C-alpha cells in the first residue's frame, strides 16, 4: 500500500502520513514514511509518502500510489501517477473543481476542514482524511486505528487532544458511504 | 649555595632549531615546568605546523600529537575530552595560531576549553622561509613584503592575547619574551601559572612569547634583541594581561 | 518492540549504543538531526558533545580524542563533508580510529538538499592528499544503518583507521520501524597498546616500530588486508541472470523492485548490492554466469561514479568483454518504473555501454 498525503505546508500532511505509518506498524506491517524533501518543498507545497506491506518495501518515495490525499488544488497533480483503480481523496474545502478522471480512478470528495470544524477540532482536517481512507479502502480495523491514533498523541505528549482527534478520525470515516 | 641544573628528561635528545631561536628556550622552560609540576609523563603536547615541528620526537621525549596547520586549538580540545586527567597543551607559532588557525585559536578560547596554549611570536612565517605574518611589524621586510609591510593594505600587527583576554571567562593570559635572563625567569612564571591554571581546572590559559628569529630576520642575536626592544616589545607589551586568580 | 525512527536520529542513537563517547560537528542539512539528537543525549549519559566552530575543527577535535583511544565521531553533508577531507588524511596518516557519517546531498559546492550519491568518489577514493582508504559502509535501510553503525568502531579499531558510514538525504530523513541493540562499551583506553597517554612516544605500530618507519609498505599491507577481508555485499537472483544490476543504498531497493517486476515478465535480471562500497565487492562478481549479457550500474549521480568500480570488477572477475551500462538519476532515487524501462532499453540494444 502506497499513500501520498499532499497539501500546503501547515495542513498537516507530514503528520497524517506519520500517524498512518504508526497505524500500519501497530497492525504488524513493514512501514516506510518519507517527508517531501528538497525542491519539492518549495512554494509551500508539502507531501509525505507512506508505504506498508507484509513483504519487503522498496524505495520510500512514491512511484505508482494506491491512494492520494489532495488537501489543496495543486496536489491534484499527484492523481496522475495513481495506479488504475486507485483512490483520490479530495479536500473539497480547498479544491474548487475536481477534474473528471473518466472512471480511471475512484474519487471521494471529503470536506475535511468542515468536518473537522463540526467536531470542534478545526486543526484536524488531516486526520479526517485518514478516517476517509480507512473506510474507503479498509486498510486498517477502525478500532485498532483509534488505539494507534491515541498512542501517537500520548507518546508525543499531546494526550489531551486524543479524544478530539478520534472524533475527527470518525468524522472522516463516517462521511464515506 | 650552588644550584645544579640538569637538562630536563624531556629534552635529553638534540633538537634541530636554528641558533638564536627563541623556541629552544620556550621548550626548555616548558620541560622544566612540567617536571617540577610532576606532569612530564602526564602531558600530551599538540604541535602546530611551523618551526615548532622541530620538536617532534625524538627531540621532545614527551607525548606529541602533530596536528594540521592552525588546528592545534581544536586538537588540544579533543585531547582534553579524551583524557581529562592529563595536561593538554597546544604549542604553536604566530602564523599557525593567529593566521591560518585564527578561528580555531579564538573559538577554543571563546568556549573556555580547559587547555593551555603557548604561542611563539616571531613576526614572520619562519618555517617556510620568512613570509609576512599578521604579526609582522609595520615596514618590516619579509620575502612577501619585500618593500616593507604596508599596513594600509595588509592590516596592523594582530594582538590575539588581547582579544582572548577580552573573553570574560578566560582565566589567564600573559605575554613574555626570551630576550634576557630576567625576562626568561618571568616567562617561566607565566608558563607555570598557565599550566597550574589547567591542573586546577580553571579553564583556558594562554602564554604568548615574543621571540627572535635571527635566520629570517637576517640579524645577529644582539641586533635581534635591539630591534625587539625598539620596535616589537613596545607594540606587544609584556606581562600578565589577565590573571583572575589575583 | 519495533518503533518508527527517523534515519538521522537512528544513526545518533546507534552511535551511543556502539560506545561513542564524544561527538563534534557543525550543523548542515540534511544531517543536522544527528548532532541535535546527540546534543541532548550525550550529556544525559555523561558523554561529550561539542558544537564545533566549523567542520575542520570538529575533525581535529576527533584527532585529539581519538588519539587517546576514545570512541568518537562526526557527521556532515555536502560542502561540510568536503571540509573534513584534510583531517581524514591526518587521521589516516596517524592511524587514528574514528567514525565519519556522510548523509549525502546532491552536487558540488552548495549543491542542493536532494538525496544523492554524488560523494561516492570522495568516499571511496578519498578527497584529501596522499594515498589512503577508508572502509565505507553503505546501508540501504534504517535498520541496517543501525546495525552497521554498531560495528563501525570495532572495524576502525581493528585496522586503526577511520571508517565512514555513507547515508543519503532520503535515508536520513525517512522513517522505518527498527530495533536497537543493547548498549556496549569500547575497549578501555588504558588497555590499548598504541594510544597517546601522556607518557611518551609509545604509539607505534603494534610491534614497537615508530609510526613513521617503513610507512608505505605498512599502508599498502593494511589496504590490501582490508580489501581481502572486508568486502561485503548482498546478491539477489544473480546466478542465472542475463543482466546483473549493481546498486547500493536506496537505489538498491528500487532496483530490486525493478528486478522483481522484470522477473515476473520472465526476464532474467539480478542485483548485486554492495554493503561496503570500499572495499568494493569484487568477489560478488564471481557469481555472475559466464554468458552474462550486460552489467548495469544504477546510481544517484549526474555522470556516473559507481559505474567505474562496476567496470573494474567486471574486467577482473567476468570473462569476455562484457558491456557495462550506467543509469544515473542525479537528484532522485531511481523509480522502479524508470529502472525497468532502462533495463528493457539495454536488452533492446538501445543503450550504449559506458565501458
């Protein structure tokens, strides 16, 4: 499984990648996480790549991802490298028009920021997107994912935010039909 | 009562310094101080690059690290990290410590590394044949200032001990000379104080020695002394620049 | 239990566990986290950290501490690592065991922050004056970085020589799940027979001969011994391969993916992955079959560096004039799809051999 979280700097795309990596690790997978690096970080663009597998993982950078999370318009460029049948999650709060991919890939529109706001955790739009992926692709058991999410915040000394972040995760999870 | 002075064990072997050079006297004083303090077998001497290289073994029977040009301040810092129980002394010329190694010299002092630095100032790069140093006097002829040093375009002679003394936590800075028996006695006191400063864990100490270079100055020993008295020492005042023990 | 660790932090923690007592360095991206981590962790365990005034000074601090037998290290990247070359020569000249970490960033001069392998020649040939070599470890995962770090000082002390860990920007910045070995200590300084200990000139070669006596012969013997004993590599599907790729570090991982994809199509490709790039694993090439059709170096350089060692090893170990090709991907680790496409072009005769 290869996932790109992309957006502007500040939208938490490194963190959402890292949390997903921790969820994969706790599910017993081999994992790599790589932050966007070098020139690709210029212009406020940021992304991180998470790969996990039961087998050996090749390079940490993306090649043909299974999932792309586009938190803003410019990030839609990553959709072009999605494998056929791959999943594009679009944050409709920051993307005006979603291109027509003619059925090559699955597109799921999620109002990440609005949903985060609805659970009074406006900073957690990135975590909403993780919930959406879990529902759309069943990559993790949602209960295990909740535990891993909580562990992540507790181990980073931010345990008091664990509950609010779980609400954001579930808002994303439940919005996907 | 007659006093018999034997050659310190550290200097039993012959050296290859030029006749009239001040280095030999400084090494002798250092050897005496180390023996008297009981540290002649508990000292690692870091040599810079220049005429002090003449004191690599077998000339100096103590423990010597030969470092790169200018880097003795850093190397001696590392020695003290590796063996805090030993004395770590950097021995350098002015070209080494004040020109190419100005960064390492000032930064080791700035951090107040618990080492002792002895620098020999002879107003030129002696080892390579007498080129201009940052300590070359105004108008002084060297092989790279053949018309005499023009300070308008090359800077004024640098006074590193004065800079080091301005670092508030540095404990001991002195400047001596080898020009006379009386001054040599004072110089030994300075070296002894600097070494004790390190033994007692009081941080960084520096002694600069204004020293003749008959070979490259192309002067007899007497003329060297006369010139030093007239020009060099008035510019580089002798004595303790800083002694926080007092 | 495995935990996710960033490559640079893992280097630092592994160094601590391997008995590193002193770190000196100067910050430069993309390896700054090594020093940052150690600035807190070293004093915690009563060890020493110095933020040096520059990269050269850091190395000479290592000369001082290393001469006393203390396990010490520095790390840098790009132009910072270039500044260390003079000192590496001095450490080799004086036979001082120390550990250098280069998290390579792309390009000469300021270069860029991109992940690359453009310091390969500097690492394997040496950027300083004189004839010297360093054993150079080239891990391709964070776990392997930890494991190789853990034995770096053992090898340095065995040969009384600096050793180098060659990482690359992406390997320093990425995270993987790893486990750390237990803490261990280096040999006692007082028990080493060559150290500078304040007593006198006893730091000779091990039989009492001063360091400056008969040096050229001793240097040559040391280099030859390291070349004979320390070649390390991993072979993947080499024996029956018609085409053998050679790649180290992160490109070896994506190349392996490419090998798997080509094998799935019935194309017999294999991979030699140097784990040490000096000494280069010439012996690995003995496994290559006689009628191999081509050897392909895949590397993150601009104009080809590893390919020269690949050509030398091919010349020495493989019969016939087997062509050697090079795929150089400059500022980006090769993607599996790029490697597959290149290898297919080689097979189709559309790529010109380098050697």
